[in-house]
């Protein structure tokens, strides 16, 4: 189950990265761009934490 959570977190992080960069390029909504960047960072950190050997 942990492997699937790592993969899901990675995919959601990549999706948030794509959304954040596309909004940052358009300079449409800086708040939403910052929010998606924070979500991406959180998802990447969760994936690293789940993958870290315990």
C-alpha cells in the first residue's frame, strides 16, 4: 500500500507542478500559483518520507 501512496503522491506533485508553472507563466493568479507550489512541495515531501527506509 505504501508503494501506491508514493506513486500517487508523485503523480499529484507533478500535476501541481504543471498547473503552478502554467499559471505563473500567464501571471493570472499569484495566490493560486503559490498554493499549488506549496501543495507540490508537500506531496513531494510525503513521497520522500514514505519511501525513506524505516
